[in-house]
C-alpha cells in the first residue's frame, strides 16, 4: 500500500512513523531506490534543542 501511494504521488520516499518520547521512529519505509535516507527503525528528534 505504501509503495502504491509513493508511486502515485511521485515521491522518492514515503514512510509511516510513530512518536515516542520526543523521537520520530520510522515503522514502515518505501523508497524508489535501495539507498533511501531512512530505514525502518531509524529515529530522529521531534525538536532541535536551541542553545
């Protein structure tokens, strides 16, 4: 399903993520190439700390 949505919208990458304790965790990822910038299980902070 995710691949169909990504292809229909002409996107390079599509994902479903979950927010857990201030992190975005990628649960499902579909990319046009095998060298996608994100993978299932990767995470990133929701907010960047300001100095």
